[in-house]
């Protein structure tokens, strides 16, 4: 991670632009097979509060995964990207290519863990780290990757516990500049330290064209209100995608990275609906109902 000065009035160490080399895949928690996965911290440290979900692998499972990983198709970087990507961050498939045990002694190191199913230390282990405050999304620790999206789905689904994983965001490797929004902005995209300044677009940490438009809508409405000396704030509820994105970029997050629109950032429904299509329909209906009431 690198940073550059932002040039914003009232600048401090917390008002910087951050350069992230990579983002690992993000998985929806309710798609993880918890009959295989288990919650624990290495060596039993921490409170075991669910911040880490662990996916144990035996030797046969690991070797099958490894062979598919090192032979998977990758996205060829542009010439201007090569130095930035490979010096600053090591893709999991590049690390694996250095030897069959390289990642097993790196991000897949099993020391400090006991598989509850066997009572023994796993041969390798993949860790998932909580990625949002609600605990509905989990990040694959150490899995920055340049694999094609289809290959990520195929290969990473071979990891025990992720057979039916719902990848809400695939890993990417590229130069991406954005502000540390949780520290700098509120949920109207207004700067906390200078309320005359609003941000919008990808620089806020939303990812995608429609998402950037949504941020501009919220920022624009509130900027116009301020110009008219209207002290009211127009905030969208978190049950809507517009509100959920605004909440995501403005909520405390020590490992903040850009987020696109996905059902995983919406608050859970009051009832559990196993069928994904029906669950998504219910989430959409709830959001539309809320918007009609504004």
C-alpha cells in the first residue's frame, strides 16, 4: 500500500489517497459450508467472535487444489501494470508456482489450528476474514489473484467448505486510487472535517458505473440542500442499495477496500429464505417499498 497527499484543506495523516495493489475475493457468509468450516483464531488467540472462518484441507484436497491453481488461466497484465502489480503484491497463483509447499508455509499455513472434525492439525488451511461490520461478507486472506473470474469460481470452489460459495466480488489486481472514506466521509459523502466538500464516484470507494452514479445522487442532493441553506440531510436507508453503499463507505473499517453493489451488503431479512432467488426478490421488494415511502 502506498499513499499520496490529497491536497484537501485541513489535511492530516488520515486525509490521504491510498494505493492498493490488490483485492482478494469476497464471499457471502451464508454460502459457506459450516459443517466443514470452523470459527477460531490461530493458537486460540482472540475472542473467537467470528472474525475468522477457517477452511481445513487434508493432503489430498490440498494437492488437488494446488494443481488446479498453478494451471489456471490468468489475466495478462498490460505492460504498464507489470511492475506495479508484481513488485508490490504477490498473486496467490504466482506464489504457488514457486513450489508445492510455498503457500502451505505462507497464507495457507495450518500451524496453531486443530480441525474439530479430526482433532488434528490440518495439512493446510484457508482463512476467511470478516469484511463488513454485519459479518455477512468474508474476505479470502492472502488470496490476491490475477486469475480470470471464471477460473476463480472454479478453482476456489474446490476448497472444502466453498463448494457452493457465493462470490460477491472476485479478486482483482490493478492500480486503484481512492480516499480512506470511513475516516473522511459521512453517509452523504460529505467530508467530516469540512462540510463544504462533497465527494462522489470511484474515489469514495464505490466500484462501478451505477454505483458511482448513486454516490453522485446522494452527494448532489445534499450539496444542493446546503447551497440553499437547508440544514436537513437526505439519507437513504441501509435496506436500499444506495443507502447500503453509503453506509459501507462511511462505516469504520480498518481494511477498507472498494465495494460494488451486491446483496451481501444489505441488512439481513427478518426471516431466513434458503432459496437465493426468492431471498434476493425479498431484499429488492423491501428496498423498493422503503424508497416509495421517502
